[in-house]
C-alpha cells in the first residue's frame, strides 16, 4: 500500500494559499523536492533539514524544525491541516494547557 499525498501542483497551491500570495512555482517546488531527496540520500534527515533551512532562509533553529518534522511524521494529518490553513504551524508540538 502506497501513501499518496498531494501532487506537486496541489502542494504549491496550498503553500501559496496559506501565504496569501504566489511565492512558489511548481518548477521551484520540484527543484526543492529533488534537492531534499538528494540531501536525504547523502546525509539523512539532518541533511534535509540543513538543506531546507538554507533554501528557505528560515529564521528558525534546527531543533525547532526537527521537532516540527517529528510532529508531522507522527501525525501527517497535522501537516495537511497546516497547509490548508486549519492549524497554525506555531501550535504543532506544543501541549495544550488544561
């Protein structure tokens, strides 16, 4: 059984929708995905995180990004909720107060 996620086109559209403007083309997304795949083959998940931080110039620590990635890995629905605007990325991995 294969785990089918969104297409590159759908992923690009969701990201642009969440950001409220066109910041990414399908060609750019394909380039990023190919680079991430190559980084993973050469150095595992740590290399992917380094690559994504470099490409996106993200103002976030590697530890925060790793925690976010671990949260998405354990519950992929969270990632889709974020991309579709139903959840804020800042709330992932945080425990709710009672």
